[in-house]
C-alpha cells in the first residue's frame, strides 16, 4: 500500500521485534491506540485470541464516524466477540 502512495501507520508494541523491523523499513510506528486515533482505515492483523482485548482497549475508543474497520480473519466478528458500532449513513 505504501508503494502505491497510501500513508501507512503501524500500531505495534514499542518493544517488539516487529516495531524495530518496521522502523528500519521506514514505516511510522505508533502504539495501537495512537495509530487508531490517526488512521482512517484500521486493519486488524493480529491473532484471533488477542483481537477482542486490543479492540476494546485501543481501537474502539478511536472509532469515530468516517473510519473503516477491517479484519483479515472474521472469527471475532462471526462469533460476535467484537461488535463494532453500526455505520452511520
């Protein structure tokens, strides 16, 4: 996406190897909550068992009108473990 001109922000744990590698690759790395506040599109790419707690703590408070929420795997949505707000029209 970055190569296509989209500004990509990664929300990662500051002390993790992924954050270090992402910075070395030139990505902007923020905490998940800060990235969610800045982003227009939030794409959750973490293991299913962690999605609910990360969503509730870090992403849900940042889900203001006009933002989009995406999942690469639908387990938590399918089984209603995560219930995003309804889209506004």
